[in-house]
C-alpha cells in the first residue's frame, strides 16, 4: 500500500517524521510530494497511490480520474471544500477530515485579532476591553467550542447559533443558545464566524446581518471568505463608520476595503488560522492514523462523503 502526502505547503519536518512513523509501522510505503510546481506532478504521483493526505491542495475530478488505486483522501484540517466530494464518491473514494486538530490554533487567532481590533489596530489611541462584552459564535463546532472556552477567560458573555448542535451541549459549556441568525448579530458586540462554505451559506453574511451589529460591533471571520457577501459588507462599512471587520482570509476586494476603511479592517496575508507548529503536527499525524485505520480496519469515523 502506498500513502502519498501531497502538500504545496509542506508539513513541518517533525510532522512528516510522525506521519512516516505511523505509516511505516503499519507496513505501508510513504511518498512525499512537497512544494510541487504543477498539477501534472500531482497527477503523476497519485497514479499508484492507495491513500492521499493533503492540506489545502485541490483534489478535483481530474485527480480522482488519475488515481486508479485511490481508496481514501484525508484532508489534514477541518475544512474540506478543496476536495471534490461528488467525484470522490463516484470513484468509490472515502474522504475524511481531521476535526479538532487545529481548533485551538484557530480559536487563539480569533482573540489575537479581537484584541487588535478593540485596541484600534494598535494605532496608539485609546481602545476598549473585551471583558464584559457579548460574544456571538456563528456555528458551535470544534473551533466554536474552543472560542467559547477562551472567551470565558476574558470575562465575556457568550451565546451561539448552530441548528445542528443541541441546546444542552451549549448550556453545558456555559453558552447561551440562540435560535435565529438575526438575534445572534443584533445582541452581540462581537460575532465570530465558523460556518463552512456550502450552497446554503455562501454569501449569507452581508449587509442585512452586518448592520444588525450593535454600535462599535466587530465581525471576525476565520471560516471561509465565500460565506461573506463582499458587496454587502462594503456597503455596511460605508454606512456604519463604527463597525469593524477582521479576517484571516483576504476578501477579493481586500485592497478596496483597506483603502476605504483604513483602521477598521484587517486581513492576514494568507489563511493563518491553523498555521501553528502544534496544529501542523497534530493534523498531519491524525491524518496518517486515520489512513491506517481505514486501510487496515475499514474505520471511517471522520468520513465526510457517502
């Protein structure tokens, strides 16, 4: 059995060592394709692979067609919109993610950006504190739960909206359940986005929701840029000079927003939520363990396609 790790942005060396240890102990061959420069390189390498581990690399129908022996793809991370699920299912390929492995890293970034925004991007003027402010978490998955945990340390009041999460789970975490998106935005000083990019959510956060935020409201996006209606966001920021937007995903109109709303918007140069040494190691090794569990024992606990 051959396990291919294909990463344009490679795992840390210690993560690769961990992946190698897991796969070799299972008796599998490990091949690394790092910093590849063309899709042709990936298509060639995947031709005889039984398993594929990727990060943000695109795994589309062309890759599936080329991978004649492929049985499983594991995305080392929570999001998996870089993988064509329909094509994978049509080819009989299991797709998994590694939920929770980088959740703390993303959650910590939320508060790094929240403090920066509340302190006016550290421009030397008098800012505000997070203590006593209301935080709304839009989706209460692994990242959202870590955000709630950290928020308690800041002394924030926390509520969350997630139709797929039982109220009792939120209550047990000390979080107030909210049952409408309008209520979430209207009643929180800070809203942190953690929804995936789906047909239902793409472009769902725009003018109508953003303008519901209270005075001096802050919207934080460490999810996906596709969930934002950028034209609506721009209109809201133009009409409400008290609002701020920070994200670790550059909008398509990032330069335009930065020019028009200097001091009120911030974007990391690339998606950085999971970019910590710890998350890198955790997700890579978890992916390797899931590959072995599937190939050896048929376990597909983290399968995201059917």
